[in-house]
C-alpha cells in the first residue's frame, strides 16, 4: 500500500467484526487481530497470571478452556494494543505445469496447478456446527482441567471470540491435479472399415488429486465470500459455507464423417 489519502492505515471489517488492515508500506490487505498462545488450561493458571499482574478489558477472556492471547507489547495488559498483522490473503506465487505426450496412437495431457503461501479467514469456525462436528476442530480440544487436550485447541464456547484471533487464520495453499485426458486415435484401416474420417476415444478427470495446506480445516481452500461486506477491494480472504471441490470423470468419442 503506497497511499491512503494521508492516513497511515485504514481498517475494514467483515461480518464477524474481523479486521482487514490497509497499512502504508505493507500489503494492501492484512488480517489484523490477536495472536494466540495456546489455551488457558485451568482456573489456577488464570489466578496465577492475575496475581502476577495480568489485566484485560476483553470480554470473557479469562476463562479456562478459552484461547490465550499473546501480550505482543509486553505491558502485562491484554487489550486492543496487542492486535497485530496475523496473515495476508496474497499468495507468494501461483504456479502451474501442463504438457501433452503422444506415443503411437495414444495421447496424454495433464494440468497440475496450485497456490503457495497466503492465508484465509475460516468463517465456519464461528458456527457451532463446525465446532461440534468438524473433526479437525474438535480433536484434542480442552474439555476440563482433568482433560485439557493438546493445550492448543479450545473448548467451543469458552473464552475470547475466535474470529478476532489468528486461530481462524489458515493456510490457503493447495496443489491440484486439475485435469488429465487420455485418448486413443484409431488407425486409418479401421476408419476405412467404419466409413469415418477420424475416430478418437478419450477419458478425462478433474481434481483427481488435491493437496491442501497442513493447518487448513475446511473443505475448499479456493472458496471466498465476495458479497456484502466482502464486496470491497480492501477486504479479501474470508470464506464461509464453501462448497466442496468436485471430482469429475468424463468419457467421450470424437469422430468426423
């Protein structure tokens, strides 16, 4: 971002009050919020932090099973001053490889395509259906002081709003075997018998292989919400209710008389 009419930064907001920052000298869109540092494992851990001077003005923050927020400015106060850049929708690069091979009467063409780097804001985590039934969200979560899980996964209703933190910022990288086409062209002597000029059989497939970023917990890293609050050149990278990627197979015949 080069210029904002004299302002050093500008904040735009999504439907869940997540923040998109345009800052001079930085990418035109950055996700802006709280960095997380695991989960509050117990009330005694919270009491110890408070006894050591920790204070906050964030609603529902000091709750066992909720996300811990990193004290970015090291003032022992958890507040809006601890917000920082937590990701960007812009990939490092987009890539693709395509080629066609022929051997005698066979032909094979393919397209491999992907995106490396960049993140998205997974809005599905705002909804209890995702928090309860998405295995990638509920596995190893905090349940109680006796069953704290992996120390990184919060309980679904405890603590700070996930949507204001980097807990919902996930990898947007992917690699896909986007398409493969295998064909066979019949020889001239067969064409003469059939009374046609050309005859080719083919089979094709799309999205036969698909690899997603390791920390992505959704079903389609390419999906983005673009309506409402997201119809804005300074807001991008949010997804909610994405449709799954379709894997398709096609068989066909090409011929000319």
